[in-house]
């Protein structure tokens, strides 16, 4: 009788732990949705509000605002990372980040983009609150999600959020309406996140920590990837070339679909390893870069809508793979008590890469030459990622290998 009671109690505890882990995963996915809105908002805002005028003055403002946002994001990362390591924040930090982002987002729409002083102040606030939201989200992932679920959790929220962001911009007529809809989504998701994280699992199986000099090797692919993003911002967003290309395309809404490939990135990260997802994403991104270079040299981008869609779709698929990869890996690397400073290192590396991409493109003066340089730097990145330490626990990888072996053995047995 006692054995039955104890087994029922253990079963009940197991169900409770499973449900608690499930709701934390859902909360973290919602948080990643907030992250996607943050990361894709700046280029879309420049794309819609400033760039279509195609004047040198507005291009200068776009450059200043983008660099202001990157700098404030870096400063906010340093401050938030230091706070997380020293104060061990509670769930109220989600409210600060989410509601601050919603307020800043509405402010960016109410302030005239041509009033550079007001716009700079607004984007400083947006960058700072983005850093707070980003750190709070990934700290939740670090402390509340098992290592073999982090990839799928972050990638699912990121894919849905990025798709939603692009879909709203191309489906809703007024830019101001889009801003208020995005702010509403941020308020609702932040509230859900705050309420659903009242109790976190007491035991979380963490990743394999990187404690030696190999930690700094993760900076190289992060920096090179960010350089490519900086190039894209400088050449296609700020100059208005992307606006001219996409404004004539009838199927522009299809360009939001590649973001859904982030789901594949999360699946690969949790089932086969972080390294495999990084290599696949990098190869797709490299293919997109080579295709972009070839089409730019031949002038195909301006003449062929199909070539334009294919090129930018490849880049977005690579983007959808690599952003969740870097978020998960930089969350895996440190121990819990070092999360703030290590993730700050990753954020500063990414910010420096974006600025370097913008500066190289500006100083070289020729977009094709700058793209050639960055493409050459992308080529060895796959080898670097292959040599990086695997942060997914080996026990998980061995379990997956055994499961695949047993599945094949059963299939062979059935055939006989």
C-alpha cells in the first residue's frame, strides 16, 4: 500500500515538474518573441521612415541613429550584465525591459525622424531597454530551461516574432498603427512572462561550460557575422537600394517566410549539437553572400525580381539560423554566476562587428569590394565553428545516438 502511495506521489511530482518546465519553456518562447521584435525593429524603421526619401541628409541621419542605437545597446549591455552578476535579479526585470521597450517604440513613432536631437534621445532609450530585455530573457533561459530545450525555445519565439514583425509592416497600412500594435504585443507578452515565471524549476540541467581561453574563440564567428550585418545595413538599408528593389516586387510578403527556418536551427541545436546548427547556418549565409556578390557585379538585382527574392531569402534563412545559434551558445558558455559579464562580451563583440562592417564599407567606398572582403572573411568561419567546444552535454548527444541506433535496428527487424 505504501509503495502504491509513494509511486503515485512520485508520478504526481513528475507531472508537476513537467508542467512547470513546460510553462517556463512557453514563457521563454514568448520572451524570444519580444527579442525578435527588438532586433528587427531598427532596420524596418529606417526602411519605412527615413530611407524612401533618398536624400543625403536623411541618409546621414539614418547612419547617426543606427550607430547611436548600437552604442547605447553596448552600454546598456555592460550595465545590465554587471547588475545581473552582482544583484541576481528577480522577475521584475522583465517588466522594466518589456514596458520600457513598448514606451520607447511608441516614442520613436511620435518623434519626427528629421529632428535629430529628439530622435537620438529616443533611440538611446530604445537601445538601453533592448539590452535590459535581452539580458532578462536569456537569464531566464539560462536559469529555467534545460540545456537540450534552449535551442527550440529561443528559435521558436524568434521565428514567430520576426515573422510577425515583417508581416505587420507589409500588411498594415499605417506605420503608426504598426508601432502601436507592436507595443501592445510587447505589453501583453511581458505581462504573461511576468506572471508565468513566478516559480522556476529548482533543478535545471545546464550546458557544458567553457572556462579557459577557448571562450574567446567564440568571438571570431560572432564578430564576422555582425560585420556582414553591418554591411547590409550600410549598403541596402541606409542607402535605400533595398527599398527600391523591394518596392517593385509583387511578392515582397514572401520574404518574411525565411525567418521560420529558425525553427530548424533550434531543432538541430538540441538534437544534434550547437556546432552542427552553426555550420549549417553559416554555409547558407556564405551562399547568400556569394550569390549577392555575383548578382551585384552582374547587375541582376535591379533587373530580376526572382533573383532579388532568392538572394535576400538566402540571407534571411542564414540570419534565422545564426541569431538563435549565437544567443544559445553565449547563454551556454558561462556558469550562472558569470552569465552577465560573459554575455556582455558576446554583445560587445557583436556591436563592434556591426560598426566594423559599416566603417569598412564606408572607407572602401565600393560596395562590391567591401562585400568581397567580408565574404573572404566568412569562408573560414565554418572551420572555426567546427573547432569550437560543444556546449550541449555529451550525455544528451549519446542518448540521441542510441535512440537513432535503436530506431534503425527496429526498422531492420521489421523488414526481416
